[in-house]
C-alpha cells in the first residue's frame, strides 16, 4: 500500500500523475480558460486600463514612460514568480507533496551564474527577459499610437474584441510550439536554448530564464498584432501571458495545496516537466494538440516512452549511417 495518498516515487525520487489525455473536446475550450488564463486575461485588462501609458503619451519614444513599462513588467514577474517561489521553495508549505521530483533548486553548482540556480534564473528573468518583453511592448504601443498598425476599438467592435482576447491564448500556443521546436535545432540550441535547459529540475523562476536570442524569438508572437486588427489590450495580454504564465508552468508541482485533505489548485504542468526531463518531446502545451499532430508527444505512459526511445534509436542509427567515419 502506498505510503502517500497521491502515489509512490520511483528509486530516483520521481513521481508522476496518470497519463495525460489528448485535448480536443468541447469541454477543453472551457478548460483552457479556467482558471488561470481567465486570471491572466483579467490581469492584462487591468494593466491596460490602469498601468499602461495612454496612446497620446506613447506617440513618441521617451525614457519616462518606457522605463515605467519595464519596471511594471519587472514587478509583475517578481510578484508572480517570486510569490510562487516563496510559497513552494522557501516556506516549503507542502514539502514535496505533489512535486514531480523530490529535489530542490541547485546551490553551489558552477553551471549556473553565481553558482546558484535561483539567482541565475532571477537574473535572466529581470534583465534580458523583462527588457526584451518591454521593448516589444514599447514599440507596439508606439505603432498603435501612430496608426502604423490596425487598431480595434472595443466600443465599435465589442464582440470581435472579446473573441480576439480568447483567441490570443491559441495564438500564443501556436507560436510557442513552432518557436520552441525551432529552438531545438542544434545550432540554435547550442547558442541560446541550452541556457533554459540547464534547468532540468525547474522552479517558478526557471520559466523565463532564457538567453536573449531566445527571448527575442519567444516574445516575437506579439508581432502577429501588427497584422491582425487588434488593440493595445490584446498585445499586452499576449506579452503578459508569455511573461508570467511560465512561472506556474515551471513550478514542478502538480497541485498547489491550499487546505486540508489535499485540497488546492491543480497546476498540472507535467506535460512541460517531461520536456525538461527528456528534451525531445512536448514542445507545446497540453491544452493544444500540436504535439499529438506532429508526433512529438510524451503523455507519461509507458507506450509513449517506448515510442520516444524508438525514435531516438532510429535517429541515432541514421546519424551513424550518414557518418563517413
């Protein structure tokens, strides 16, 4: 009998939930929204209304409002990633319960800046991450202000406005899959994406811990709003989702406990945890079936693992056959 109600760990300290289902039902449309994407959407609207300079202000590049955008984004990441880190990794309020492995963030490890995984991750979040996020946002707001890109007004097109807010989630997922897949192209991996994958055992600050080249690719999805008729709210939501959602996606916890008897919020990011563990699978998100369509999925089942290993052997065999030595 298990010594813990949520399942045993293997000899390496790994724990996994049940194999992950393929998305695609109508119910999935609601599951994609509830609860986290609705929270991000509401937060983006509040940021747009109360924490974003007016389009009159952003007509010209001026240090005052541009610095404000950067500091606001630093604050958002710090509150969300930092809050999750304090809750789960400093206070350790639930220990390793529902944690995919029993390991904590690395210390005294030379592969990380300052020899500390957490400080390394924070550095890349708040420097390159927030700077490049803010640069994309600043230029996009400037373009909206100067009518260089198509602008949608909520008062004139309320239905389109709301539907596009929902569609931004799928635009993000679509863009993320292909940019992430390209980032694993060997030359690009070696010069940039390797930095993110130093985090095999991930934490909330690991999500946005990337090389500047990868940040440029990762946040480039906002350029879709230079083509699709949008508003600053949509562009801000796109960037904010990219900036803060990785913190939750990299907690390494399946469930965030908030009460007794294992009550809490389901984080459910085992799909991406498997990507950090195995590298060659799960380039997208569980809610959008691109990995199933392109046969890059690992759903946590033994069958899926066998398929991954067979694909690796086949690739290794082909590479060996092509080697003139």
